[in-house]
């Protein structure tokens, strides 16, 4: 039953997206704050896994633990945002001093 409902909702969203020029981006793109956070995760994880960052595999980013799984999810979100032409509004990652 849930699959049928989800399929119907998806079909309606796709039909609506086909009728409005910017609708596809609104439906299938991440929200700005999700895109910004994904980019932050990618930068932070890249630094923390580098020699300069201590070559660690799991680290804290604020109150959130990030690891390889976080990086992979962030790649998807950031990729969708980039494909939609989004630009980052938040500050870039600043390594701890």
C-alpha cells in the first residue's frame, strides 16, 4: 500500500515538474542548508583524513561525528546541489588551530 502511495506521489511530482521550468530544481535539489552542510562535511573530512589533520577516520564536526559513510552521503547531496547550479552560502571549513 505504501509503495503505491509513494509511486502516485512521485508521479504527481514528476508531472508537476514537467509543467514548470524551475519545478524540477525545487523538488529534486537539496535545500540550501543541506547543501552547505554537505560541502562542509566534505571539506572537514578531507582535512581530518589528511596528514595535516591527523589522518583520522572518524572525527567530530561540531556536535556531529563524521566518517566515511557521512562523506559518501555528503557527496550525493553536494553533487545534486552542484548539478542544480547551487553555490555555497555558508563559511568554508576552518581547521582547528
